[in-house]
């Protein structure tokens, strides 16, 4: 199963790379990028689009990483509360058995 997953990942990576290369070959027109306060030199349209895709992917990974970190922290707190509650329940059960004897 692990070999199949690796093979699928490699095929997706290869297809993505091939798509990026074909996109870059088809979009070679030089285009300046104007960001209101700064204008970059003219570069290939494919470069700007692929750069935007890359920056968006990295920002998405960072945002999801922060969400995962927050959720793991909440899970840790919930597990500690559960352990504390189970310990208290066990103590109360043992105390109830000793009192009834």
C-alpha cells in the first residue's frame, strides 16, 4: 500500500511538473508586475503566474499549519482534563467501595 501511495505521489508530481513546463513554454510574453508602490521588471507571464501559485501554496501551508497547531494544543488540554477526570472517578469509586464495606 505504501508503494502504491508513493507511486501515485510521483505520478502527480510528474504531471504537475510537466504541466508547469508546458504552461511556461506557451506563455513567454514579457509582462511587468505593478504592485501599486513598486513595479517589477518585465518577466515571462508564466513566471509571474507560477510564482503567485507558489506563494499562495506556501501561505496556505503556513495558515493550515497554524490551525493544526492550535487544534493539537486544544487536544492536549482535553486529554489532560480527561486524564484528571478519570483519576478522580477512579478515586471516588475506590472510596465508595471502601465506605460500603
